[in-house]
């Protein structure tokens, strides 16, 4: 399956099936990443990964993190302060109380 993945030259965001990722930074340097998910799930947690061009997981950047809730939206943020190779994909995933991974991984591609 081919997905259209926006790039983040400085700051950018993308959404997929209720999952939004926003990357803050400049060029190949990422300062922070925020993710939000609608609708709210009890004890929702988010994961931030670095993925290869084919979508295969390369490494976890931040482990499963409990989300804060605002109305019907779960959200969390991570400080990153790291440079990434050109074309790197940063992706967020969500799971609920049961541990089930929710559909809709959202990704951003980091470009010069």
C-alpha cells in the first residue's frame, strides 16, 4: 500500500484515521514531536518510532507514553533535540487500555 507522507522541512504535521503527528524543528534537526488522537480512549498511550522508507520499524524514539486528555482528544509530546538523516520517517502509533494497537499510524518525512 502506498501512502502519501508529508515532509517536515521545519515544522509540519500529518493526520491519518484520527491520529495527528506534528514535528517541530529546522531542517534535519527535530526539537520536539506532538501527537494527538481522536476519539479519546481510556488509558491511551502513544509510541514514537523511526521507520525506514519501506515502513519497517528502525527503532523506537520514545516508548509507550501515557496520554493527557482534553475533551475527546488524547495527546502527548516528547522533547527530541536530535538530527536525523534526510528522508527519515517519524511515526506515531496509539494503543488503548486493552493493549490493542489502534489503526492509523501517522508519519512525517524529515527533509533538508
